[in-house]
C-alpha cells in the first residue's frame, strides 16, 4: 500500500522542451517516461504562465508539438504576478540566483507560491544544483513556505519497482 499522497509537481520549461530533444536522447527518454507517469495520474501537475511564454518562443514545429503534448495531460495553470516577482527577488537578496536569471527565479517562486512538493527541471546551472537547493531551503524557512524538493525528471522515474 502506498501511504504517500499524490505529490504536486511543478514542471519548468526545460522539462517540457525535452519532450522533443533529439540532441539529448537520454533526457528526452527520461522526460517521456515522466510524461507517461503524469498521464497515468501519478502527480498533480502545476505549470506557470512562464512555461507557456517560454514554449511560445520555441521554433516551429517544436512549439506546436509541445503545445499538443500539454493537451495530453491535466495540469493547473498558475499566473506569475507581483507576489511571484517579489519572492523571486529574494533569491537575489540571498545571493542564490543572480539578477539576470529572472525566469529561473520566477519558476521556483511560482512553485513555492502554488504549494508544490517538487520542482522538476533539467536546468542544472540555476535550478537543480546544491547552491539553489540549499538556498531554496533558506527561503522556505525565512518566508514561511513548506519545503520543496528540487530534482531532475530522471529522479522521478526511478523507484522501488525498478530493477536497474
């Protein structure tokens, strides 16, 4: 019996983008595995308007493909507002993520404000790294948010049932 509730999962744009990433077949394979788990209802997915804005910037036919893939899952869409921007600025204040990486900070802030349990990202430069994970823990403590797990999609596809 699984005693864990279904987790609330925030996907940043890098995850959605790797649904079609022939230049990174390993990441694409892992992303597609996660996508299947999402389609099977394993997570409550949250996407922010930041994700949709970034997908719109993709070249065709990739943008259309990603939009079509999003129609295959259920998700809650949240808006990036003044609260998101204010919380994102705290990552600069604490020296966690630099000023020029605004959207990366907004992704984390949107996930925190939406009450997510996990942020999945392939962005190892600014999101899935020890400094950001430690810094996010500081932000959640100082600002009164619940803890959040930051990980790559392949960490969500490995489990007790895997023989690998």
